[in-house]
C-alpha cells in the first residue's frame, strides 16, 4: 500500500520462493517411493507481488527415472504454463546439489529447481535458480 518504497527496491527479499508444505511433502513422498530411482516432477505456481508461490505438485505422465539420471525435456514447461519449478531426487545422502547435467538442464529451462537427496526429509531439499545458484525458499 502507499507509494513506492525506493529504499526497498535495491534490497532483494530474503525469500522469493514460497512452497506449500503439502506440495513439497508430496514430492518427497514420491522420491521415497521411487528410491533408489530418481523421482522427477514439476510444481505449479503463481506469482504474487514479486515472489513465487508454488502450490501443487504435478507428476508428468511420461516421467521416469533410473539410478543414474532422470529424463525431463520433452514435456517441460511451455512458456505460458503455470509450471514454475522442477523437482527431482538424488538417491545418495548429501547430494542435494545440481550435477553438470542438471546445470545444463536448468539453464535451458529457466525457472526454479528443487533437488532432494536421501532420506528425503524437508531438510534434504535445496532450491536453485536457472544458473544453479542456491536460493532460499520458505515452506508455508
Ligand atoms: Zn540431478
């Protein structure tokens, strides 16, 4: 409300991404069920006043993973869709960081990307932007 707050403009908000707890828990559940294969999915979201709220998990119909990789590209993110972020799992502990392949994929798909590693609890999830830079997110 009120006028433009110029002082706030240069100061990025701490969390630009919020994700509904249920959406993230569904993704983690999928990761647990497919373990040790990779689970991949997308999150639907909406932009609200400069931040992104991810609301719902979408499991792509032809997604499949194996122990080394997951396949994404053919169905991923038309420019005008409401799919705003991807999610995939890594089967090993402490590996919630993008691989070289992941970085390539992130840079070509834009948006935001979540990686969860075994044992797929909330603390095992990291978020990244299209450049592979880790971003903060808030579970709501
Ligand atoms: Zn990966």
